[in-house]
């Protein structure tokens, strides 16, 4: 609520294996992470943000869907070693 009181329209907090929390003036929600065997969390946050923004750009009215897509993409990333090599392609995310 503090950030919203400053005029920020959307607050998004990634919580690793616990998922993602978001809040706006009108709603707040916790979205569960996908349960996977994490090997390396390198690039998980970058992957989440990239996938989230990509999906939000297509469906600006569905914040929860964009967050779920980011969670899905980052769940694939943490199952591989390394950074760039672990970031999934769009086709891989869509298969989950």
C-alpha cells in the first residue's frame, strides 16, 4: 500500500518458489509459482520480467495472466544451468 500511496499504479513482487504478488488500486492477488525441481536460479528474474512484459503488451487488461506467463517461463529457466542458455523460447513456454 505504501508504493500505491505514492502514485505507483502497479506493484509487483516476485517471491521465488512462493510465486508472485501484485497490487493495484483496485485489486491484489498472490499467484502461485509452478512447482519444479530448481537447479539454478540464475536468470529467473530476468526471464520472469521479459515474459511478463511480453504477455502484458498483448493483453494489457489481464495482469494476472501476464504474471502467470512470467511464472511459467521462469519455472523453465530454473530447471537448467546457466543464464542465457536456460531462458526458454516462446514455444517452450506455451507447451507448459
